[in-house]
C-alpha cells in the first residue's frame, strides 16, 4: 500500500503534486498540512499528529491524535503508517520554515522503523530513505545525474556500485564523503548496515 503525507511546511509545486497523485496514494495530512492539502483541492483521508495547528472543525471524525512529545508529528505519522501496513510513503511539504524543521525531516527518516520505502519530495530533488532491514536499493540514473549519500546512523559498511565514485564496504558516518556523486548511466545499487539518506537531483 502507498501513502502520501502532506506536511505543514512549504507548499509543493503543482508538478510534484500531480506526479504523485497519479500514483493513486491515500493522502494523510500531518497536522496543519491537512488544511493546506484541502486548500489545494486534495482529498485527505485522515489528519495525523498532535493536532495543535489544524482547523479541527472541518475534520470531525477524521483525526488520529499522536500526543507523544518525544518525536515530531512527521516521525510519529510515518511510524503509524508503517504499523498499518503501508510499504511506500511519499512526503511533501516538509521543506521551508525553520532550519530545525528542515533537519527534522531527515531525522524522522532515521527514527522511522524499517519496512517501508520512504521518499521526501523537494523542489530540486528527492530524498530516499534506505534502511538495513529492507535490504539494498536500486536506482535508474541518467549519465551525469547528481546524487548524494549521507549516513543517518553509523555504518560499518556501505556498498555503492554503478556511480562515478563507488564504495565497497566502506565505514561511513554523518559526513560530506558521499556528497555530489554522479550516475554513469548504469543502475546504481546501494546497501548499508545503517540508515542512509540518498538525495537524488531531479532531471
């Protein structure tokens, strides 16, 4: 099953929304993101989060409160959807706002359990979460297409094939070592024993 999480940050552009809606995802609003999705004409099934920034009056009977203050609404929403059996989760509207919220989007990928492919959609790129529980991941990239690999948790061995600069079981922590790699026109294969964020620039 595929879910679409609409956050309460910067409104995504129309071409991003249309591409995702064609994937027939069930749309959930992350707190005030539900109001923004509704204003964009998107049908939202349910509002998730601590519900402190959403107009509750129009969502009666369609809210699921997640009151735990130890993690963000996005992190809690992702965990809930994985628990419900969603295996593909696309996130929009997480950009913009404070610097802390931007970094918090990637931190949510780190906190979320394995069992789902998670993508955060930005205007210029897509962040893909790679979790060791889910095995390796393959990407079709054009020659010269830029991407970066960041370890969100310490990795004893990262494997990367099909890129301009490959890795063969290299230890990796949060650093700039994986910044600005390029595709070669071959399939890029990535796996690790920790959580990775792979940020692929849009063509």
